[in-house]
């Protein structure tokens, strides 16, 4: 058992690959050191195990899929669709799974593997919390992408706005609703 002030190796979150960063976004908080390819997180930094223990995945899944791992979202105007319990867009599946595990998966492999879905969500959501400072801001980035997370009126094809999603997540997760991400 590590002491609270010790640094603990965690799974490698890999490079940020989710698209362009907003122009006014601060640099991402990334681990400062690595041991054997595993990042070391400092005190106060969120890692994937923190996300798993906090119930953020269940809060997101309650909005996205009702907790069903085999859910496929409707096909979007671009021809893509979301997959799994946390509804990862098919175009993001290879990069997100590579960041979480070191190996890219196809949307079909992702859909068939609940453990991969959980690991991928926990890894990416921890990255977003560290970058944007709160679980609610991370949820908005999860829903709308980093470029759309601060537009509360932006809607998905089902009509849900970024603002509504943030409110629903905050209520389901029992966390405060925040304002704009830094």
C-alpha cells in the first residue's frame, strides 16, 4: 500500500488525440515523470482508477446508453455512430483505445468488450478532468468534443444541448455544475 504523499505508477494515458484543442485552453496536465513507460501522477492529479471509483462512468452511461454495453447510436450526417455503454464515436474508437491500452481497436471489437469500454472511458475521462478542472466540464467535453464543450446551446442530432448534458451529468454524478472550462 502506497503512502498518500508517494507517487504511484498508473496506466499510460498516451498522447492527446481527440482533435484540436480550443485556442484559449491551457496546456494539458500531463505526468511529469515516467517509470518503465508508466506515467507517475502527482498529488491532486486524477488517474483512470480515480474515475472508476467515482461513479462518473455510471453517470455518463445513464445518459448515453442506460448502461448497456451493446448500444449503438443512430448514424450521424457524417455516417459515423457512437458505440457502447459510454457512446464513443466510431471515428474516435481506434485512438481512444490505443491511448487506454496501447492497442487500437475497431468499433466492432470495442462494442464486444465491456472491459475495453470501461478502461477507455476511465482513461479519457481522467484526461479531460485533468485538462478542464472538473468532472462536469469533462462530461461536456465527452459529449460535444473539446471544440464544442463551451457552447451550451450546441445540440446533438437527438436535440440534447451541451448545457442540458452538463446538468444531467452533474445531477447523476452528484457533482457541482461548472461554468466555462478554463
